[in-house]
C-alpha cells in the first residue's frame, strides 16, 4: 500500500494514481520515474532472473564468495541487469551509491547494472540470516533508507522476501520498489516499477 504524507506535486500525483486504481499503472510509473530523476530517493531492486537451483543451493552463501557454489544469474538475468542499468541512465536517474546482498546473484545484478557497488550483510536473503538477527538487520535497512539524504538515488539490490518485509511490495526479478526517505529512519513507499 502506498502512503502519502506530504502535499508536494509528487504526493498529489501519487494520490491521484491511487484513486485511479490498476488502470493507472503507466501513469504511476511515469510519476515514479520522475521521482527517481528528482533524486533523494531510495530504490530496492530484486536481483534479476537466476538459474534454476535446488533450495539448498539457492539458500547457500559461500563464505569465500565463490559463485561456483551458489545460484547465479541466468543468461537472461544477465541481460536484464545490463538493461536495467541502461534504463536508469536513459531516464536521467543519478545513482549516488549501490549496496548489494552478498549473494552472487545480487552481486552480479549490481555489477552488471551499475559497475561499482558495495556488499552489505543486512541485504542478504532473510532466510539465510542467523537466527534471531534478521529483525534487527532489517531495522538497519529501514534506518539506512530513512536517513538517506543524497542528491541522487540510493540503490539496494536484494531479494524478494527482504523487499517484501521492508516495503510490503511483491516483486518479480528486476522489479524496483521506490521509497522516499523521511529522516529518522522513516520513509514512504511510493510504489513499484515492474521490469518489462
């Protein structure tokens, strides 16, 4: 669910989109792209399409960062990631920083889409995090988003369950949840841009 707590033009446009319902998806994405181009936002991206793998492999994070032991992006996912980076550039979105889960499929997405990135443990697949730590690690993510105050956009490349936990948005590979930081760890979820 989208929440709007301000009366900026973006907030008014978002409210009109919400009233219009599903038929306003294209207009909604226009508003979201404009918000990203304006800067000062965060975007949580689900890694792009990965290869088929057993649950054990998909949940495994190599201690040495060895992608031969993990689930990787498929050929389609690699092209999706490259296309994602090109799309943000074409839309005039300036990227201040890129943070990624330590899982290979997320790192590969970040590298192919943006080049430079840093890994950050709190973005790792929730189900793989140590028992009892996931709640406060998700709080770290919320705080990082809420306190972002850059001129461009903060990109966080993560996983479906993480993005759902933080933004309450259901995502497909390559989808982007757009978030407006409010300071003090608070933020509004403006909506989602679906990968075409």
